[in-house]
C-alpha cells in the first residue's frame, strides 16, 4: 500500500464536493512528476490525504483512496476544456488520471502552519519542503501515521 497527499482548491473542488459525488476522476493534472506518480505508482486502495490549498487555512481536510487504475485524462482532448492539450495524441496520451473515492473527513482540518511546527518529526515530508508546489505527492507510512495522529490534537 502507498500513501499520498493530493491538493485541490476548495473553490474548484473541495472535500464537500468529493463527499457529495463519492468518486471523482482527478483530472487536470499538468505536471509531469505528479502525472508520473499517478501513472506509475498509484494503486487501487492506496490511501490519500485530501488537502485544501490556496485558501484561508490550507491543510488536510479528509481521507480518500485511489479507486481506479490510471487511464487517459479525457480533458486533454477536449478543445472546450481549460485542460486541453493540443499536443496530446489519443494514441499516445500525455496526461493520465486516477479516480479518487471519498472515505471520510478528518476530525478537524490539520493546518499547514501546524504541520510545519512538527517539522522535526516530519523530516523529509515533501509538503513542508521549501518551494514544493506539487499537487500530488507521496507520503511515507511513518509520516502518514504521524499526520493522522495530529487530527486528535
């Protein structure tokens, strides 16, 4: 089993939306490293921290899981989509996605500012590395467990 953190802006698609729909294709990822994580490393039933970014209080707000094998992101082929990529070839798609399934909300938002206060225990966590802007990132099991424990603080 692998563990992940996936960021989304709550105004675009937040934990409320995922809870409402249940399962959602994680489309629109246009970063090669994030794409590679989804394409090469994510497996069905991997655990995901759902993270709200670019908001008043960024942080972990829920738990989800990978609900599908990777498949081509259809938005790359749709000229009306803001994620359209005219260079992507249907016979050799550039962008992949996985479906994400809602599991539960965290008992509270685990804010980024608080996560940063635990930097010693979370050494190596990509989320708190300077300049990290990835929307999809792996989480080590020990970091997953530690962060999960923080929801009770």
